């Protein structure tokens, strides 16, 4: 067998590499490494040689990967400290203390030879909220890749619009949700061995609802409409044909949108416009869809009046409302915040307010600042009328403060402070509520909402 100058057999590991391995029992003695002693060492079996080769190959790959990931500056410093690339094998036998003993002047020695990577962790905006407000939800934008696999693309788009407040009004969110559900129903196919009445809600509809709720807390009209839709699905018999059931659901959604949103908006604006007096002054807060349509309807009826707008300093929707009313030829008084409320109330004949929801005890959930306007108007003996569709009524829950049902503004949430988007207005500050069931100048007290619904016996209200 041919041997190298060191006396070791060909293909045997170099003395430096052999020193890194664990000592064999036969080689544990402290004797000079001569050719005769090498011959007397225990020979490795083919299996051990194969395992040894695999280990060396894995070590080389790990070392190459480490060098590849190291920053260029650190690699250059290592190459300079190691006396060049060609002499790398010769320097390989040096101990770790000798390699790291020479440090570059002005630089802090590094143990690994590369800069430590700093992981960028995105701070959760809710982490700065006090624990007493931890139950209050907040809208958040969810990446489409993180959504459930069964979420329909139309629902994904609606969820993103809600999270970014492109869809802000509760009724606008409701209508967009129902139109997206129509596309879900149209593309639905009942799996073999199932029925639509048993499979659609838990396996198809619920994932859509969960995604929308994660993007932004569900509004009260959305919750009511979804409950009506589920009850409609449960009415189907197991043997009902799929096409017939789908057609019935699509027709139900169309009728619901037409009666509870479109026609309700027309009737409310018509009835509320009759409350506006000739040469009177209407005061409103911010910008609400029903209030805007009511004012424009009164102008179209030929009435001459003025409008005072107290704007929300954070949303500033009242500024856009002022521009719209001025273009319609209506005289407008504008205040950018609540600071001018008392002065504007002195000339106001009535106050029109929009709402997000009305609870069973008559309390109003409305944009933050509405309660201040209602209390100040009540103290000044000015009539306060709320405009609201019956789909926004909640017959099962009551509210006495602004902490039970609310949202945190994600754009104004920091360590120093955060903003609640809504407030609670007690029913004693509201003169009355106008819904699509009222006629003429009549309006119902806020406390009589449940009685109103029972009298009308609306089949869609449970």
C-alpha cells in the first residue's frame, strides 16, 4: 500500500483533522505518531468510514453556508485575519484562541465572525391599551394569504375595504356584505351526500362572517341581517333542490336590500324633511347619510332654511357636507369642533342626528361627540331628533355607557392615548326617533322602539 510522507495510509485524515475527532481507545495513549504505531491502530470498518465521510461533507456544507451568509465586511476581516484564501488550509490547524486573539484595532471582536442579525418585530398597537379597555375591539387589516381558504374573493375585497375604512357607514357595510354573500351563494355547489340547509351555513357562510369580523367588528345591522339570512336557510327542507334554494336566498337578499335599506332611506328622509321649518336653522353633527338626504329633500321641496354643522375634529366629514350643501344653494354655518356648539345652538330650531344603533333601552350608539351635542341641545330646550332604520335596532341588548359596545380608532392609538369611535347617548336627551314606519311629522320616543316593532309585526324581525 502506498503511503504519504507522514507515514499514514493514503486517504487517511490529515493530522489536524484527526485531532478534531474523538480519540479511539487504541489511539488514546500519548505516544509518538510513527508509521509503526499507525499500523497498530485499530482500522475503521467500511460503515464507519462511510459515516465519517458523511459527517465531513455535512461540516463542509455548514461552513460554506456560514461564509455565504456572512456580511462582506465581516468576510473581508476574516480573510485578512486568516492570511488570505490560499493559506486557508495551512491556517486550519490553528486553535480558536490563536485565530481570535488578533483583533482589528477599533473594532469589537466577534465570536462568530459576522454581525448579529436583528429581527424586526412589528409592535402590536393593542399592546399600549390599558387592561381595562382590552375588551374593546379594533379594526385591523389582514393579509389575504392569512385568510381562511374558503373565504370568497368578493368577501376578501369587502373585508379589506372595511379594515381600511373605505366602507365606513354601517348601512354601507351591510349592503356591501349582502352583495358579496350573493356572489358566494351563486358560486356555491352542495357537496355530494349533503344538503344546502345543513352544509351551507357552517361550512361556507360562517368562514365569510369570521373573516369580516376579524377585519372590523361587525356592525349591528350586519348582525341583524346575517341572523335573518341564517333563519331563511334553516327553513329549507333537506330535500329542497339546490337551484330552488339558491334562487330563494338571492331573492331574499334583493328584497331585504330594497325594503330595509333603499326604501327605508327614502321614507325616513321624506318624513324628517317635514320637521324642518321655513326660515329655520337645522343643526347637525358631522356627516351622516340620512341627515344629508333629509336636508337635500327639504331643499328640493322648496323650503328656505339654513344649516349649522358642528364637525368631528378627527373625521372632518362635516367639511364635505358643507361643500355639498353650499353647492345645492343652502346657507351653511360651520364649526370645526365642539367649541362653537353653544353659539350655534342659540339660533338652531332643531337638531338632526344620525345613529349607528339604538338599544332596547332607547340609548343611541353614534359617532363620538354626538352625546355632547344632544346634552347641550337638551339643556338649551332645542328639539333633538334621531334618524335611524329599523334594521339598526337591537331588541336584546341595553347600553348605559360607552365602554360596553365600542371600537378603538386604529389610526389614533398610541402609548400616550387612544380614541373611542362611538359614544352612548341616553334616551332622556332624545326627543324622538324617525324610522321608515313613521308618517308626517310624527316620531316615536326612543323608549318606545320595542312597542313600535311589535305593533308593525315585521315578519323579518324575530
